[in-house]
């Protein structure tokens, strides 16, 4: 990766109040998000995979 930032997939679980605050601030500052359809997530929400390092090849049988 050109940026030099390590990437690898991992899940980040945020408390509901923090995730709501992040989404609210993103909606306030984004014309697209303010017009987009809102989806209410069940329970604690979804675990979203995040790339945190470069992929590595492995041998498989």
C-alpha cells in the first residue's frame, strides 16, 4: 500500500452512544448522508470488518 499504513481485517465494536454520535455528526456535515435512507440496526448493530494491514499469501491444499 502506497500510504505505508498497515492494513489487516479486524472488527471494531463501539458502544451504542458513541456510534450514534459519530453517525449524527457525519449526517450533519454530509449532504449525501442527510439525504440518504436511514436504516435502524438491530441490537448492538453490525460488526464491520476493517482492513488494518496488507494481505498475505498462504499455501492451501
